[in-house]
């Protein structure tokens, strides 16, 4: 990495590293060229050490630890990790060197913006406005709609109690006049009093002037109607307005070092550099960010401030819905307690297999919920070349296959998609650099940036038991594999090691589709290998499960077993033997 | 004594503070008053001015949210004709469909109570900041309103479950320290007996939700009086209170305590420093574990294993070796441990 200085405006989440170099470092000793990439999350801090080794910059170590442990502990862990392989001229000074190393950092926003939402209808204007707000990094603290079943007085009391940073009003179609929208705006004006919090009107444009007059001058910002008609939704202008408002209200100093923003910048740059269409999902303790970028680097992102694992308990359907996705018998009560504990102590680790299964099911659910909430069904996520998973839960999965399964099951990327993991958590810190430096940093780290998991081939369509795909796999210098036949509901994982490419000849049958505008029957695609391999998936989009509990668990267990193929991490017993 | 702790009392919009900075306040003292808007009165502006409903808003002399006085002009037409407000209240707006203005009369004054004693540090727009001479314990969850009362302990050991039978009239108005769990039935009975609040090590999420649902239904049908709060100190599930904390709570039985269920806080007034917690414990320190299968159990960290090791779930992690109080030696991820430190005396 050529950037030898700390990012000037990178805020330190805890102690800023000393700018004074320790005296012993001033001695003419062997130079240590290293840079620390740090992503300080609300629960976990991820750090990656990039250093020059044998003339090249490489990712030499990375670690994640609870943010509450502080930076000194992180440096100690990284120093211990590289000590056995470090140049012995600097081996005894690694901690100091790490302390003095340039640092590129980003962090989770200190807090989310809090919004009160008032709209005419729960299902139409209210739902559109809520989706736009929740994907722009806001949390909706309270929502009142004209059809929420409350009396006017109850609605007023509800709005008066809440402590928020801004108010969002929506309602009325463009074609007609909605008097209820004016009434709900009046209610907000009454409840808001003189609090001074900004108001956004995202309802019928014909009512904008009347709504504006209900508040003090300059209090109301008007954006295009997020729900112009019953069948039409236009959330983009509202989302952009809310993103801008969030920055002005919560973080006027700038958001470049915010992990969700930095992650988007990294994904966009990666797409621009590689000329590929990329979707990145980053799931943390509190935030869930998903980014979609075209090959030009034009990226759109959604930031769900309450979309992370800690919010899994509040997701629609709650623990019952999650329990349905467990391949083993874990009752709903246990699932509820584990989710609550995850919320209460997000920087702890699932210690038992059951808890890990619950956490992984929660990741899958949160990914699916976020995409659903934003109106992006799996069918719209076709034509993606690369799907990147980031965040502690994905990166810390004991087996890469588990991370791959969470991604494929949660996102359901239709078509042929390469899967990769930001295992070291380097994408967000790199995104905190200047535009030109991001590309440079990625170029330097090209071999270590992502862990390739493999490639997924996901199709939809067809009826139960019907043949959907016939796939032949060609690798240079190797005999062809197949044709492999996949019937509706089937899943198969074929070994395709990292660094190996393959050409896939896919024949689609019985109305199966890999997405895209054309309903082609024969498709040829390239697949990249990875630690998991080639995932051939005819389970449909979205995933469906049998009704009967035993059947459902059997199906889920078979999917888990199909994905899981690697050796486990060395067992603890050997290490324990000496201590006993 | 452990100095003072700051506490913010949220003021709903429209509340009027009745204390000023530096004032000494008691737990039951009224810090502010508010008047909730009641059922709105409809004022037929259309008929008064013979105008279509769509033109009524332009005639109003007040904006929604403004207080209008009875008899004061509410609307005026270009000819100078006026319509007086029939009641004093908050103008909610005007219905463009029928041209009526909605005025919500303000109800009786309701007190905003701080539930702690101390000194007013500042009066802000939406909060009163108090200095509380006491210590605060942070829980991991809870439910219910802010309450205060005398602290009392109703179980013999920190692992004991709080049974409905342990709650009797002697607990009325008190904050009761239970053990590892309480059922929805126990919580409902406690509330019915007039208990102010319950402090638990853990509770099943389902039991807490059931209790909240019962309270919600009772509130809807009316007749529910008094306030009640529940605080969880350790986690969800059947989780005992850390024995050190339990001993500290027991030693402070009889003191005034303030419980904020929704915020997960317990203030104990005029108290000695409680055992504190610190992440990343050191070898030899007393620790408490936070995840299953050792959730809520305390012990001593006897070693930290070198390198990363797989937990039973398979996640590679820094592991500590803990000698639990029941004599069992077990590896636990360091991330799942907190050191529990007893404050130095004097």
C-alpha cells in the first residue's frame, strides 16, 4: 500500500494511535512497512494488517474481536499472529510498530436517525415511505396512519410521546385529492409542536403547499410522491432525500468513514475495476447494508439501521418463523431467548451448535427480509456477476460452505453468480480512502481482497419433480463432468477448486429460467472455483419448505449436508489435554 | 457512597417543567406537568362562512399545533367576519372534506415524576437532567414503567426461581429482587399485589411477552392502576443473578431503589459501589459467562489458551479456561466472559 500516512480525517473509535513515534523506532533499525485496516463495528472490530513481504504488499494477518476490548488488545493479537513469521529484526517490536503504523479506518455510525412516520394508509403510502426510510439508514420509531385502527386522540398521544430527529409525512395519489393526507399532516403539526425537527413531505404534490403552510417557514422539505398511485412506487427520490437529511442531522461532519458508506464505495470501485455487476451484503450486529453496482461503478445502496442480527427477534414472524428454518429440533422458546441474548450482548459468540444454527438462520432471514422489504425479490437480482458477503457472522462461519449457504439461501441470486467473502473485513476500510486511493488499495491487495467461495447457478420455475437443468462442466485439461441433471427442489455442490475456471453448458427444461429478459433454453456461462465449489441450485426463488415439521427438517438437513464438505477446525481436546 | 449519577427524565412534548436547576427533588416529586389533548371538538367553519370545504384552511387564524383560547377568533373571512373558538384546546387541523376544524381540548394536568431523588442539573427542552446520589446497575432488558420503592430480596439464592407464592402483601410498593426466572403468572400476581418492580437474573422471552400481552389486554379493558416494571440483569432464559451482584443487592435491602424497566436501569440510592464488569478478563480474575451452556455462571479464569481454538459450535476463537463455582473446569470463548470486580472499600 503506497499510502504511508493515516487517513487524515479517519476518526478513531477508541484511542487514536499516538502520532509520536516511540524513541526506539527512531533508531536506524530495519524498516517495517505496514498499514492497518480497521473497521470498528458497534459490537466487533475487524482489523487487517497489510505489510510488504518479499517485495509485495500482502494481507499478512487479520482478526476480529469485541470492540469493547480496545485497540491495544487488537494490536497484541495481531502481533502474536505475525510474530512466528516476522523478520526477526523487528519481531520484538511488533506491538510498537503496529501502534505507529498508518491506519485506514471506518466505523459504524454512532446512532441511527430516528423518524416518526405519518401516512394515510398502512399498506400503500405508509409502506412505501417506511421502506424508503428503513433502507436509508433511519429507524422508524413510531408510525401513525389514518387506517391504523387508533382514534385521533390515541394517534396524537402516540406522536407526542416520541422523541425523534425528523418527521416523514406521506399520502395521497397524484391523480386525486386526498383530504386524509392533509388531516394527518395537521395531526403531525399538532404533535410536533415547536420541536424544530425537520419535516419531509413525500405525498401528493398537489398538497405540498397546504402542508408546508401548516408548519413554520423552512421546516418542510418536499420530495416527489413515493407512492404516486396504488400500483406505482417511486421510493428513490425520498430515499436520497432521507440519506441527505441523515447526514445533515446526525453526522454533519461527513459520512465517508461510516462503514455502510465506505462499503458502498468499495463495492462500486471493485465493479468499476473489474467491469462486473456486483451485489455486496454486509450484515453486522445492528446494521445491514446491501449494495448493487453496475459494471460502470454506479452503485445504489440500502442501509438498514435495524436490519442486523440484533433485530432478528423483531422480524416479521419472529422466533416462530426462524424456528421453521432450523434443520434440528429447537423449540421456538429457545430460539426467542437466543435472539434476545444476541440483541443484549451482540459481541458474544454462539458456543453451542444449536446457537450457531440459530444465528445462521437469523442471518439468512435478515438478508431475505432486507431484500423483501426493499421490494427486491430474488427474481430481480439476476444478471449479477459477483455476490460478496461481509460482516462478522458470515466471515466467522466455521466453514466457508456455511457462509455460502447463508448467502445463497438469503439472497437467492438468480442465474450464474460468483460468490465471495470479505473474510478479513478489508472492503469497508478501503472504501474510506479517497476515490483514487481505493482503486490503488484494491490493486495492491488484489490476491487477498476476497475469499472466492465458488459459483452458484440458481434457477426458478418448473413444478415439483420436473427436470429443470441439465449441466455439463468443462475444464481445460480435465474430462468434462456431466451432464448433471437437476430436478425441481434439488441442490448439488460440485468441487471446483480455487483458481480453477470452468465453462458451463446449461440446458433449461420445463419453463426453468436463470433470469434475464430472454427465455433461452441453452445457456453457456463461465464459473470460477472457490473453497466451496460449484453450487447447482434448482430449489426455486424464493425458497419453499414442506409443511410437515419432519419433512421440513429433513429437507433443511439435506441442504446443510450438501453444502458442508470441508474438514472442521482442529478440535479443542488436544489443546486442553496439557491444561488438565 | 459512590458520588452522583446523571439521569435524564424524558419530557413529552407539551409538558411544562415545574422544577428549576439546582432544586433538590424526591422520587415522588412532580418534575413537570402535561395536559393531554382529549377527544376533538368539530367546529363547522364551512357553515359559518358559507364557503366550500376546500377554502376553509385559508381562513384559519391559527396553525395546527397552536393553542386556541375559548372565545378567541379561530377564523376570519375577507369581509372581516370572525368565528370564535368554542373551547380552549389544541388546533389539530381542518378537514378538507367537510370543512370542520378540529380542536382538541386539553385534559387535566398529569404529573411527570422522576422516581429518583437528587438535584436538578439542567432543564432541557425535552428532558430534565438529574444528579442522583446513588449507583446504577445496567440490565440487559426489561419492560414496564419507571417505578421506585424499597429494595427487598425474595429468594434465598441467586439461582432460585421467583415463585408466585413468595409474593405477599409485605412486598407491596417494593422493588423485589428475584432469582433466575419468574413466570408470567408470578409477574401478574406481583403486579396485582401492588409490587412496584421485579429485578431478575433472567426470564424466558415467552414469559415476558405473555406478561406484556396480559397487561396490554387489561389496560385496554381498563381498571389497571399503578405502575410496574421488570428489569433483567443477566440475560434471557433461566439465568441466575451473578452471586456477587446478588450479595450486593441483599446487602442493600431496605434502601430506596428506582427501576426503569424499558431503559434497563436500576438506581440504588445512598449505596456502596456495586461489583463492576469489564470485558477481556485477566487470568485469576473472577468472571461471569454470558452464553449457553454456561450463561450466568460465575467462576475464575485460570488460563487463556494459546492460539485460536474451535468452540463446540466450530467458531475459532480466543478461549479462556474457567473454573466455575461448581468446580467444573471448562473452556469458554473470551468474548463470552466479563470480569466481575468488587469495588475497593473506602
